């Protein structure tokens, strides 16, 4: 069960429509498939979705970091030496999605080698999660139509609404239209991707105070320390730290400093090993957790639900697990299925996924 090689394969799959939000726009999944090979012939896989406008990583940068830094660091290690692998990866600063994909591919290979699902290796609390669907910028009518379609087709009853535009009325009008169009039983929460100031955020939340929102995420920049603390004190819903809380140290600073009251865990940027640390910290602090989405494809979503279903805390809220539906195609041999508003952990050992070689050959961009 030793690692003998690590591949980093860039690929690109178009989205059905561009996804727009305050910090950027994405019209294709330009990701990196990571494969960890062992001396027993097992191949663990994971996905690295670069987000240059959030973490500074690019597709070419992820490939280079894995090939020149992270692959040499883990080759020769047993799959069980996950803490050693994590320590070696941590010697290089930054590169969160590159590190995370290597980490998760190691966990997948370990699960396959032991004939156990990753979610059971992690915790095994449940086998499914409720699904939250993310709605990107569009007109009120278009966003209501999309939410209605997701509800009728997949039974989804929880929606994360992207906000952060100026004037703030653009987005408050959208959220009001969603509430009026979908009714009171649907759960709505908002994510500003740091697009507003603290004052704009407070005004927007006041305008939406009658809409029954359940969470507010990253409405203003994390480096506006005093403004952010002031904002959190104005709110009567949990304020979720996402991009501002990518490590346990950042989580500690955000929560104890009064700049947030909840945390988003994204396996795409903290893998399984570092997500475990964040989970345990949040559990100890009594902090609410949301399983977030880094505009993941099906492979990334399989990782998110595997981790989220492993623990009581991470499975309480709906996970952001549906944005692969916005992709025109995917790499898996069998598609994930959302039914009755839920996504089940895939059966089988490891992550339970298999890569379609023909689709990989079609979409890879390195030859």
C-alpha cells in the first residue's frame, strides 16, 4: 500500500451557462484530475478546482505544484501515513486545492485497499445529505425559474442565493422574488463573496429581515476587521466564514474575534485530513457548519458528501451538492443522482467513483 506515482491531468468541461457571483465568473470547469497510484495497482482519484479569483491558483499552477512539489513529497509513503503526507504537503504555503486533491486521492486509495468507503473511515454517521442548490446572478424571474425547476425535478428545498452586487437592491429584489415565488417552506440563505461593505451588508440584511433567511455568508471583506465585527453584532442569523476561514487557525481567529458565528467546510480546499481538523475545532467551539461547494463537478461533489455524511455536525444542514448539474458533461462512468432533495454517498470502497477513460480522453487538455 505504498504510493508509487501521482498524476495531475488538466481538463476542461463547459458549463451550460456561465456561473456569476461577486468574486468572479466561470464558464468552464477547468479542473485537474489527480490520480494516486500504489504498488498494489490501486488508483485513488480526486479533483482540484482552481479558483484564481479566490485562492490565486490556476490550472497550470496546480499541475506544476503537484508534479514538482507534492508528488515527490508523498511518493514512497504508505497510504496509512496520512499525517506524514499532510506534514510534507504543509511545508509549501498556499496551493490549497492542489494539496487537497492529493490528500483526498490518498484517502480514496486507502479506502479501496481496505475495501471500506471513505465516509466510514472518516466517521460513518449517515449515508446521505440534504441538498442545497446555489443560485448565481441573474434576473429575479430567471432565478425563480431555476429554483422552481430544481425543486420540481430534484425535490431540492434549500437554496443559497449569490448576492453582493451594487446597488444592493438588485439582490434584495431577487431574494424577495424567490421567497414570494417559492413560498415559506423553502429555506433561503445568502452568500456575498465579500462583495459589499459592512454598511451595505447591514442595509441589505435589514431590507430582507422579513424573508426568513437562515444564514449569511461572507457579505463583506474579511480584512475589514472592525466593520465585520460590527456587522455580525447586527445580525440575527449565523454569519458564515468561508474564504476567510480556510485553516483551523483562521477559524479560531474568526470565531473568537467575533467576525463570524459559523464556518463553511470545503473539501476542495482542505481535503479530508485538514477538514477533519476544522470539523473537530468547530465541534469543540459549538460552531455551526455548512458543507460548501467550490463549483465542484461530480467527483468533487462525491468527496463533499462523503465527508459531510461522516459526522453529525456536518450532516445537520443541507450541503451545497448540486452545482455539477450546471456542467454540460462529467468524467464519471455513472452520474450522481439527486432524488427527493437528497444525495446518497456512493456505494463501494473508497469514494465509489470510476473515471470514464473515453470522457477523460475527450476533455483533457494536456495532449
